[in-house]
C-alpha cells in the first residue's frame, strides 16, 4: 500500500496565507490605480471637449447690459464680414486692373486710374480692421435692438427676404418686382409734379411796338412745358430665378464660411433694424434751426491772430485781410465768409463764440485743432436747413444718440486678436 502524498494535502502555513493576501492586495491596488488613471484621462478628455465645444464657444467676447456676445456669434459674423469685403476687394481690383495705364502727360487718365486705385486701398483699409470693427458693430446692434424695442420698431420675415432678393437681383444686373414698382411710382410722382408745375411767364415788349397802347399789351415769351420723364426700362428678375439664386447663395455661405441661412438672415435683420431706427431718429430732426452767418480768418499762431485783430481795430477790412492772410483757402476767396451754419458743426470753443458773440463784433483769438481763429458774426436767425445741412443734421442726430447710448450702457469689451477665427484670405 502506497504512502499518502502528504505534501499535496498539506494546508498553507500562516506565513503563506499572509503573503498571498499581500499579493492579492497589491494586484487590487494596481487595478484601482489603473482605473483611477483611466477615469482621470476620461475626465480630462471630457473637460477638454466641453471646453472646446461648449464653454469656449459660449464664452463672452463682450457683454452689453449683461447680455453676452459669444465667441461663436462673433466668429460667425467676422467670417461673413471678411467674405463680403474679400468679394468687394476682388471686384474693385478687377475694375482697377481694367483701366489702361495712361500715357505720359495724360493727366485725366492718371486721375481716373488713381481714383480706382484709391477705391481698392479703401477696401484694404476696411479689411485690415474688420476683426475689431465687427465687434464694435455687434455692440452697437445690441443697443439698437433695445431702442427699437422701446419704439416698437420691428422687422418682418418678408422684409428680410426682400432685402436679400434685392441684393441677388442687383448681382444679376436687375431689380425685384417690388423694387421695380417703387421706381415706377417714384417716376410717376415726379412726372405728375412736373406736369402741374407752371413757371411764372415772363413778358418782353416787341421791338416793333411804338405806341403806348401797343406797349401795354406785351407779347408773351413762349415757355416750354416740362417734358414728362420717360419710364425707365427695368430688368425685373423673376421669382423662379430669385429662388434659385437664393438657394445658391445660402449654399455658398454654408460651404465657404460655415454660416447657415438662419444666421445670415439674422445679419440682414440687424442691418434693416439699424436703417429703420436711423430713419426714425432722422425724422425727428427739425427742418429749421438757429443758424449763424459768420466769417473767419485762420492763422497759425496766437501772435498772428492778435496782429489780425489790431489791423481790424485800425480800420482794415475783414474780407481783405481774410483774402490776404487766412490759411483756409475755401473761405479766404470769399472774404472769410462761412455762410449760415447751425449748431453742432464746429469745435465747442468756436461754437460758443458763434452763438454768443454780439452781431458785428470781432472775437478774441480762438485756439482750434486747425490753428487760431478770428471770428466775426454777421447775423443770427432761425432758418430752413438746406438739403445738405438737413442730411448732415440727421446723421449727427443718429450718431449723438448712439454715443449717448454707449455712454449710458454697461459695456464690457473682452476682445483680443486671438479671439478672431483663422483668416483663409490672408
């Protein structure tokens, strides 16, 4: 009978059990460490993804009264503005390159070429500041939206569509049906106005008349009746063509700069809203205003201004001195006459003198950015604004409103060049 294998049936000793437990604990700790490292890697990756695709895109580039302009919104708008400017640059460059190089001595040809070159340079200048300027415009848009809401100014969806269609029709060298109707109506109204307008007839005595009786019955000089303006022939782009162009344009924006239709329509909405608010503020500008008729002499130094005043006090004529001494050639040739000017068109120190100086009195020397003024007020009265001054007053009114709105708002501008998206056109 064989002996039992006592070694195989022997129980582990306490030392062996302890060693085994320690080995198992080490393995468990290793697995736990690996699991922890894996979890940390997953968390880091998740945080990175959240930072890249959630936190950073929604981080503010600016805030206006607590409302964010997010990085995503800003970058979408920058890509669009760059795209439009790049297209304009290519158009202007093509026009400039199409102008033949003028021959030597051809001053008119050189002037024309220089003007076209300047148009190219202007677009390049806009292009160089577009990244920063875009944010400034977006900040203004927030203020405009708030003011438009106060005034109950809205933009309808069909207004946005019509604005886009007019742009697309213009690209095709035509107009939309609505635009054509507006043009035809404007022409008809202008023609009707011309038709009912009758000039005051002028009478010239006939050279053959000799008697008093005949002279009291003068022969009228014929007056030509205004010829109605012809209705222009318009290239009206049909709805089917516009629909195709609209679809193509949306695809172009999506593929070229990753701007979808909804975002593009929002850009156009902002533009229309700005125009509507401008019109509302412009219409509040009165057509007449207090204006001052004055003349000035512009010199380089205060000492020269004092000398001008001494010569005036000695009896010399203001107009003669202006023609002789004034650095402002535009007014010097008119004896320093500035014509009538309303408020808001001069530096504060000049403005104060113009509207407070007694009529006929010469001012003390006034320092300005251009040099030193000597002023004389000729008359001051409330009068109708010229079309040019009225348009300028309307622009000033809108700019003044915008300046005041910016000053009153809580604006935090967080822009820096790194926030701009990569530029594919550079």
